[in-house]
């Protein structure tokens, strides 16, 4: 059975997960360990005037005053005009969002620690809250950071002559879009276990993170320690989606506490903490004007975009990650010349916005794709025809777009054509001609996007942030029994790395994937890496694994050739053996001779070890572009405002697929999240900055009954710049659904003259849109 690149190999990780043998932070205990709970602010904006700590819990409570020598978290940037926020690990003298920790309490168990929290009283002086990103832009809005002149982290501008390009437009449309603030909701929340080893003079922090090495760097900065005195370990991680791609204030607090107490300490986030204080993302506001020719060609696009960045920029960088990218990625996969975009990263009294799966692209895709449909309605064209008029044609690849994004390869028009055919658009149009017996309205929607993945040094160096990716490294070693050990600095939290990296190794060395052990997540055992984010791991770490295996393959061929008395270039590594016309030797036997009977090896082999450490960077490190077209059919009930997904098709191109089954899982999982963005998920706030969804009774997630059967078609256009031609596909599934579903809902609502331009598209909002249309037409 084929096990290498391209095989639908079952996941190696699933054996332990399905048997309940995974090891997460909550499964880990150490002798004499105590538990930590945090006292969190109930107010969005206030001065902390003092604490009352009862004598009965004295010594079990720590506030900012106790953390002498611990520096605030600072996510710096060299972007011109960027304002740095100081995020204290325990808030003082101000709290700036509900849920911000103000005191750390510990006890023998979590229940007792929560009792300690309940005993502490805080004297707050409440201040007016900035509860909305547009409010934050007003010159008289209350300042979050006293040394700032306004509540804006960063303002950017991509300028262009819109009137010159828009002259002679056959249609112009202006739309305002808003996407709701969401919570990531991975199945496992955050968790930290820290202990200080006096014998080794080593701080060890076990944490549920996507980037152990970056967390170690952040801890060193905050605690004033050298990095080589800190070890960060990420065990099994139950989902991240970007939520676990930052340095936590709680990580700093527990690291400090274990050094004070001399005993292990652990904190496990509960779901209420997660929802109200730590996990927000996605909140955007767009005002877009688009001008098009009669055939649908886009002539010019003028946009103003505001992103609610929350109170702080999380380390290594979060506040401007969305807005600063919006300006460069809003044009998407389209070829046009007139473009202007101004963005604002607004500071509000909410927890920091974090990078969520599809960072910035989900909102961008929603705004751009709904605008194209609005143009299509104005011009009397099919929406897919407008897209075809603007997609980068195949013959122009590789292509540099209006914002200098370099598209490496692909056939975007063919991807859309396949989606139109797969959804059977003509059949749905025919069905729309006859009213449904139940009165529901039928709609069909499309969206297409491109996803830049595996961003490299040339992309991030200009940002001047604490996390700039360089070469990715991998270590590979043949074991004494002919197996293979691989160590990588990236961290798996659902990407199936233990399977796919083993497939890469099998492709080159012929080692059975069951005999490949992939180790990751431990800074003590792996080379420095910025971690797992931006759909980069298969391109970067997979390339590093391949490079290390290439070096091992050359050494194995040299040894086998001398043992078999044959030329090295005739040796084939496959099926666990090295073979040629002269004979065959198993890798097990070869390794046994190498390690256990070196006296049997010929002299002057030219090989000194069967292990390799290699680094990899693509030919061009500005990233590669995967893409997909989504097509969906919906039924909208105009009386109830409900939406049913009747059919869902995805045509995607992720370059060469290392494991198509894993890719399908990534796409389906991401699409489920995108459906949540489109129809269900929202973290609302009141005017005092209070989050209004503190449980899953209030914050709705889609379940199995809300996810339709998703039909996936693959296109495989290899990238010319990467090993095997792979591209990143980890985030793409979550990008397109809100746009495709939004366009389908609006296609249905056009029969009653209504339109909706806000997520989630809840029954309340749909009914309000219908009511507005009825009032306008009355």
C-alpha cells in the first residue's frame, strides 16, 4: 500500500485519541502540585483603587504589587505610526476589559482556589467604556491608554486614483458590512502547568500552545530570564485555530509563582473564562464602493475598514494583524487596477482580538464577494459571470496583483467553472421560477478566495514584530532497529503532522510510516521555530523534513552500496530496504550493522553518522497561494428568518496534497467553523463593555445537525517554489462560507427586495432586512 506523498493514509494520532490516551494539560499532575484560579475584572474600564484580602487567605493571593521585576507584555512593531500597548500580567492601575486578571490565587485544588478568589474584594472606580470600534475612532472617546492621543493602534493607507479608474463605469455600488466578534471555542481551552527544577536550574512550562519557542521568548522577556533557563513543552493540544498562538498573561503568572513557591502550579481555563475574557476575534466594519464596466469588469474599488482590536496587542503581535493585512488582501484573486483602502486598528474595552483561522481573510472575502454580487444584480448579470470577468487568467500565472501579492500558480477560472457545474446552477435557477410549496425562498451563492500561506522572512521583516520566520529546521535519525526519529519545531494541534511528516519521510527513505516517530512541541528537543500558524507547517517543516531525509538517503545509499558491492546511484530505498540489481539489505539490518557491528563496515565510507539536521526555506519565501471556490444552495423562510443549507460544494486547489484525506478533514472542519461565522456565532457587548454571551446557551456553535454533507473536488496545481509543490490548506475552509452563504441568502431575499450585509445572518437580522424592504416598497 502506498504510504508516501499523495496517499490517503489513516492518521497515526487517532489510535491514542480514540482510546482516550491523549495527554493534555488537564491530564498532567506533578507531586505537590497546587491549583491556580484568577480573580478577573467584572468591569470593562476602571481604576483599581485597592484590594481587601482577608487574613484567612493571606499568602495565597498575589496582585501586581507582588510581581516585582515582572515586565508587562509588549507586542512591538516597526510599522510607522504603531502605538505600543503595555499589558500588565495582573492589571494595575487600570483594567481595560471584562475578564482581565487582577489577582492570582492558589490552593491545593481548584475548588479551594476559587474559594480564595471569592474572598478577595477589589475597590474599582468605574470609567466610561469604549464598547464599539467606530466609537473608538471618535476624537472624544475615552482613552484606554493614557499616553495615547487617540484609540487607534495603527492607521494604514493604500492610495490610488479612484476617479480616474472609475470613469465610464456602467454600475457603481456602495455597501456597508459588519462581521460579529466571535470566540474560537477549541474543544480544549488553555492550560498551563509550571514548575522550577532547582537541580537543573530550569523553569519548565507545560502549556497548550501552537508556538512553544515563541512562548519561551516571551517568558524570558517578561521574567528577565535567559531563554536557555526555560523549557516550554506543548503536549497534546486540543485545537488552537490561532487562539493558542500568543503569550498568555497566565503563563507569565504561573512561571513566576512556581519560582516563588518552589512547587508545581497548574491553571486550567474554564469555558466561562474563555468566553468572556480571552478568546475574541473577527470583528470588522467595511464601507466599500465598487465601480464596474457593463460586462462586469471591476474598474475600481474604494474601501474604508475598521477592525476592533480590543484593549491590547497580544504577544507576539495581534492588534494590527487583521487590519494591516486587509489592505493588501482585499483584492483577493481578482485582476483590476483602481484601488484605495484605508484601515484603522481600533482600541476598545474588550479583550485583545486574536488571529483566528483564516486571519482577516474571512471578513475580506465576505465584503469583497458580497460586493461583486451586488454589482451583478445592478448589471443584470449572473454573479459567477462577474467573477469570471475579473479572475486572474491562467495564462498570466505567476501573477503580481495590485498590492504586489505574488500568485505562484493556479487556474482560478477553472476552479469557479467546476463549482458552477458541481452545484448545478441551472437546475437551481429553474427551481427558483416556481414558488416553493412551503413558501421558502431558494437562493444560490458563490465565493472564491485565495489564501497566502507559509509567509517567510521577506513578508514579516517589514513588520518589525517579535516573531519573524526564517529557515525551518528538522532533525532526522535512523534508529538502531531501522526506524526513523524526526524532530520538528512546529507544533501539531490537529494538523496530523505525525502522519504527514511520516509520509514525507516514507517518500524519500522508504521507511514504513508505522516506524517513523515524529516528535514536536518541546523546546528542549527541537530547533527554534515560530510555530504553527499561517498554514505554514507542511510547506516549511515538511520541506525541512524532506531536506533532512535527502541527506540521510544519500548516506544510506553510500553504506548500502558498499555492503552490496554496487554503485550508490543504483541503490533504491523503498519498502524498508535498500536494493539494487546486485541484491537487497533491509534498513533494519543496515542499521544493526552501523550501530552494533561497526567492524563489519568497509573502511573509508565517507559517512560519519545516520542522522541529519537540515534547514529549509522555499525558493521564494513570500508565501504560496492556495485557493477554492465554494457554492451553496439555501432555503430561507421569510416568516421565521431561518436558513437551511440544501447543498454545499467546494472545489479547492492546495497544490500537491500530501494526504488528501487529511486535507478533506481540514476543509470540512474549517467549513463548519465558517458556517458558524455565517449563521450562529456572535459575542455581543452592551454599552458598558459587558460581554453578553458567557455560556454555550448564549453563544451558539453549529453542531452535526447544522452542517450539511459537503462535497469536495480537488484540483492539484503544484507550486513551482516548494518541495513536492505543496501549499498550505489549514485555514482555507473557514474563509469562504460566510461569503457563499451570504450571497445565497441575498439571492433568495432578492425576491422580496431585501438584502443582509452583517454576520451572523440570524433569523432576527433576516426578518429585520425583510421588514426594511417592505417599508421601503410600501
